[in-house]
C-alpha cells in the first residue's frame, strides 16, 4: 500500500492520533460480552474480537516486527489467526471460520492490544520515516475497520431473535420532510479526479487524471425512506423491468422485498438499528440497499446512478469532514438532510462505476501492496462516507467498493440523469 505522507507530523502528534483511533475502537466494543465479540453472523462479516486483533496484528507485523530491533511477537499463533488476506504473510485462518476462534478470549485480545500499543508508542520517536508512514496508514486502516465493526455488530444483533439494542436510542427531534429533489446541472467538460497534493490517500485514489464528463444533472440529496417506500408500494421489487438480469435473479433467489433490516409491523415499515427496532423515519436517507436495488430504483425513477467522476466533481466544493459522520461510539444512523446540498456522511452512495484502477495505477511492492489493487474486479465504487465513517476519514477522492449484492453497510442512493 502506498500512501501519500501527511504534512510533517512529529511523534507527539502522531502518537495522539494513534491513541485516539485505538481508543474509539475499544469504545465501540465496550457494550459487548465475550460471546457477542466471538460470533460471526455471515461470511462477509467478522467477529468484533477479530477486528480488534487484526488491526493490532497490522501494527505489530508491519511496524514492530520489521522496524524495531529485538521485538518479539506477542503470540506466535496470532499471525495465522488474524492475518486477513496478505498472501505474502503466509497461511491464515479461513475467513468464513473466524467465528470458531473462541480463544483467545476478548480480555486476552484487549491485553494484546495494550501490549502492542505500549511497544509502538515507545518506539515511535525513533522509527524510520517509512515506518512512520505505515503507522499513519495503520490508523486509517483501523478507521476502516471501525466502520466495519459497527456494521458487523449491527448484522450480528439483527440475527438474534429478540433483536437487542446495542446502545440506547438517541433523542428523536421531529423534522420536516425534505423538499423534492433539486438537480445540480453541469455542462459537458473535462474534470480532474483522484487525490492530489498533501495529505493521506489510499493508493487506489490515484493517480490524479483528467476525464470527460458528459452534460448531466446530479441530485442535491440522497433518496429517502419515504421515497423508497413508494417504490415498494408500486411493486418495484416485483417488476423485472427495472432490474439488471443479475439483480433480478438475486431478488428472486433471496426473496428480497425491501431494504435490509426493514420489516412491516402493524401495517407500517420498521427498521432494525443499533438502538433496536423502530419505525422508519420517512425523511431520513434510505440505507442498507445493494447496488442492484439502487440501480433498479434509479430506473424506476427515470434516472440513473452517477459515475464516480460526476460525483467527485460535484462533491469537490463541499466539506468532506462535515455532515453526519461518526464522532463517538453510539447508535449512529442516517438522519434527515438539512441545510442545502450535502455529499458527505449519512450513507455511502452507490455509483455506476466499476472499481477498476485509474490510468497509471501501480500497486506498491511487498505485502502492503495487496491492500487494494487485487480487489479491482467485480465490484462497484461508492462515495461520500456514512454515519459510521469516523469523521475526518473520508475525502472527495475516497473510493469505497463492494460487490453488487452486498448491503449490510450504510449504503444509499443519489440519482443522476443525462441532459
């Protein structure tokens, strides 16, 4: 993984950031029992205990092992248990079997984190610059896992037949329904997309390059729960006209009839969230929808999904650190839009762009070069960050990516159309 180094950080600044990132991860698991942290609810999700250990293994392996003389691994078995997909690091436990790792216990994993934290913070002032870059990368890597941790816990608790809340519900403030979608129009022009300049970026965000975008319009907000309920009421999930062939096969095979976690109770739609099951807020952005669903909704609405170049060009003028993003552990969820066009926070927005390398992309050498490049097949790009994205993590150039059927993340829909 090649990252662009932030503006010069002294050891104190980076140590403070490292401590803040590691502390938030542990705050997210504070409500969990050892059993909660061990169970794996599906192949796409990982146990909370695994997230805690894997992010620690990353720092231990790529910084302490390789750049601190005399460092000895905390436990020789952990490299096998907590490597994710780094082929260069040798054999590893099968992803679909992570829930079988009943030991080490949650307490033992937290002790592992504490030991690695102490060793890394002690070594940080004397690390070579390449290792310091890896510490910065590791912090961004852990922030990615914080979002996965939240959504994996949500999926796990949704599988519990009593649907327990993880956190108490936040106070609800009544809001007006958003105004009808307004369209931000753009003439055909050449834009520059991709990361440029100072500051951290993942390798897949570059190189920055020029690309032609056609005349188009992009919605000033994302699709709401109320609008999605109208799609359902109009038979959207039962009409093959709106669906890609693979999407229609998926709908039929999986009996999909609504966004993930939606359920009708007493004639009204409810959703399961981190605060338990509650009625949907019709004004809030719809979430937990797949690319297949997003594309079908867009077709039904007489629109399409934006390309990632269209999205980035429109979002570049907006504050990537603004909007509804995660600041602390708690029952995060998308909230009704307010205050004009917004492109960051609430939900990751599906684009119509395949996740492929930019012109001139070259993966870094070594194990960390496996971080992004080898996944550039069969997935679609999402933009903008979500309510579970740690604030400060996202950028206009940030490229998230998932397979078209996946929807356990906070994923939503922004429409576009040709002019």
